[in-house]
């Protein structure tokens, strides 16, 4: 009777076939990440149709706010998810539940702090992010409303990670999809019917984020295995520090994206104004290209996040063969996606760009050029993202942090500052493929070393099993 009662609590991460398990967890994770990306992309599509390229330039200026929020939510959500998965693998359910409560408290508190600071210093922040006199009013209207929804956005992103570790990747997906569908419905109503412009797009976004956060809060209060209780919300330093250590690489990735966005926005305005393209056109075009690349990266990140609970659990359970199989399968899936997206960007960039509204020939020509050159090396993105997530999920935060910094901070930011000195606006475009290629080489070195380590671990386990067989057979005789 006792076995029947405890069987439903047995976590499938340690015994189901890895291929089936990865598909089960990766698909909802991919959809959740795509949904998160689509919040901004749908806004940009409808703003482009209803407001024009200055409205799109404003969303590009505001985008660092989104990446800062995502950085902090990922630090707590992905870090808490990885730590909880390890504790579940070690059969320490109470510590996993404590992690959930602590992360919820931090998500709420940090979200409120970002809202207050963002609203108080809004204009100076937007100027740092690359706002121009032409798009400042749009950027202010959009950003102020987005900031009001930050606490709900953080709770939604963070708890969706923990729901996957809890064994409910589908519910995590449903919560994000519900918000995205609502956002897509409300955007055209608020922008075109009510005539609210960029304000309408922002209101639609935060309304959708509130719905997603509410669904996940209900899940962890009523349906989950790890329950959200008041007693678990009391912060414990050791839990917070260890969870954040595992999430720091994901956080660094997003903070690096923020730094990159700020440097790029200002460089595009400066060098764009020195050409016939103009700064606002360059800013808007690159914003669209980056949103397209974000779709590809979201799929790859979703695959990596889907693999994290499997990797973390089996690391805690000391099953290296399952760890290696999960890593290789997730790399293969992510690489297939990034190569397919790379081909589309090279072959039909004009078709993709039409989704974001029609514009003059000057804008279209630069946007096509921008997409083909800047995304020339994105075929390697899948391998790099999954490898970085692997080191985070298996309790190797230092390696994950180094790889997170490699492309965006160590390589891309300096290239964006240096290459335009000789090549002007085109130098910003060529920085992309150079950074992608160089970082792929570095990640490969880390990955091959890790695979050799796993092979040695697997070999030791097999030797230990062989040595125990004669003893077992003798005991039975």
C-alpha cells in the first residue's frame, strides 16, 4: 500500500528514456521561450504597421529594460530550477520546496525594485539606451507602462522554470501560451481600434504577463508536487546563494545582452547619422534583425532549459551516461534549428522583414543587408547555447559564466567599438559573424573536454560494476 501511495511522486527524470524525456521537456520549454520572445516581437509587428519605423526604433531603445528583467528572472528562475532539480535527485524534497519559496520571494522583491528605480530614472536611462529626439516620446510611453508589469513578468518567467523541474513542463507552456494569445488579441485592439499606439502595445503586454504569473502562482499553491507555502518564503542565505550561483551564467548572458544592446544602439545612431541611412533607420532595422535572431535563440535556449532538469537530476543521482546522452541529443536538436533559421535569413530576408511593416527603399535595403551580414554566423548558436546551459545545469557555474561572457562581452562589444573606426556602419554588421565564429571555437574546446570527463566517469562506473559482479555471484552461491 505504501508503494502505491509514493509511486506517483517518483520523478521520471531518473528512469525514463532520455530521448523521449528530452522531447517531453524541450517542446514546452521551446514554446515558453518563444512566447516570451513573441511578447516583444508581436508588439514590434503591430507597432510597425500602426505607428511606423520610429515606433519600432522606440521599442529597440526600450529593449534593454526587457533583457535586464529577463536577466534577473533567469538568475532566480533557472538557478532555482537547477538547484531544486539537484535536490530532488538527492531525495531532499524539503530543500527543493524551500528553494521554490525563496525564489518566489526574491522574484517579487527584485521585480518591485526594478519598477521603482526604472520609473524614477526613466529619461536618463532611455538616453543611455540610445533614445533620440525623434523617438524619445514613443520610448517613454512604452517603457513606463512595461516597467509597471515587471514584478508579474519576473514571477511568470521564474516560476515557469520551476514548474518544469516540478515535472509539469506542459503547464509551464500553457501559462506562457495563454499570455501570448491574449497579447496577440489585445495588441491590434488597443493600437488600431482604440488608437493608443505604443501605449496600447505596452498595456497588452503587461496584461498578458499578469495572466501568466497568476496561472503559475495558482499551480504552485494547488496542483504542484513542490508546494508554495508561507514558511518556505522566508529567505535562507545558503539556499539563495547556491541557487543564484547556478543561475548566474544565464543572468550574465542576459546582462551581457543588455550591455551589447546599449553599445550597439548608440553606435548605430552615431555611425548611421554619418551616412544616408540615418540613425533612426539603422536603429529600427537592427532592432528587427535582433528580434528575428531572438526567435532562433529562444528555440535553442528552450531546448537547453528543457534539458536542464534532466541534467541536474541525473547529476545528483550520479548517472553520467544519461547526462552525456541528454547533452548530445539537445546539441543536435538546437544545431538543426539554428542552421535552418540561418538559411532562411540568408535566402529570404525580404519576406521576413515584410512582417514588420512596409517602409521606404532606404530602410528595406539596409535591413536586408543587416540581416544577411550580421546573422551570417548564427548557425553555431544552438551548440553554444546548449553547451552553456549544460555547465549551469550540472553545477559548474564558473565555466558557464565564462562561456556566457565570451560572445557578447569579450568579443562582440569590443568588435562593435573597434571595427566601425575603419569600416563605418558596416563594421557593426561584420562584428556579428566574427564574434559568432570565434566563440564557437572556444565553446568547442570546453565541450570536448567535458565529454572526455563524462567518458572517464562512465568507464569508472562500469569497472566498479564488473568488480561487484563476482562478489554478488559469490554471495548468492
